[in-house]
C-alpha cells in the first residue's frame, strides 16, 4: 500500500510541470545564458553598487567569449521623510530603489525583455547625523542586492523560456 502511494505521489509530481531553473549546472542553458550577459555602466553611486551586484550574480563571462546580450539598467533612487515629530523634524525615512531594465540581443538589437523591479526600506532618523547617513548607505547597499536578485531571476526565467 505504501509503495502504491509513493508511486502515485511520484507520478503527480512529475506531471506538475516544474522544471529546475539551473538544470545542468554551470553548463546548463540558463547558466550559460547568464554568463553571456554584459552589464552596461549605470550612473551614480547606486548605479555602481547595482552594476557590481548584477555582475556578481550573473557570473563573470568567460574570457574570449563574445557576450550575446547586454543588460541596460536605469535607476530611480529616492529618500523621503515619513514621520514628523512635534518640532517638525523627520523621525523616519523611506528609501526607494526602482530599476527599469532591458535585456538586448546584441546580434539583432532586439529588446528581449523590458521590465521593472524595485524595493524599499525604512530608516530611523536619529540625533547623530553620521548614524543616519550610515543607515541610508546600508539601506542602499541592501536594496541594490534585493533588486539585483529580482532582475537576475526575471532574466533567468526569460532565458529558460527560450530567449533567442
């Protein structure tokens, strides 16, 4: 009886249509596709952080291999005050990082993927200006990592589903 139940469960799982994203490891379609993406330069400090995060996640392209795709990213980084104290000073800030990105096929110039990703973080404003600036910078570093993860996941899905 247990064997029959296990067999039924195995058949159900195989029929659900789930496919591993990185099947084949480093030589798989998705991993090779991600390694064949060059990330264009992104302006500003947030752009520098984002480009580094993307390059880390995509993997370094093999030397001598011509990239198949280019990833263009434009960022919108905002810090806005949320909570006001009785003396009209800001008690809490919200840092928002939004990215619009395009995956461009270098052979044809066709835009394979045009999407957006974003995230935000809350920051406590304290009496020490240094501590507040440090918190803002830490929030930016964390946000770039989160948004880069979302971008790479979406690009990987596009490559898995058959980008040219």
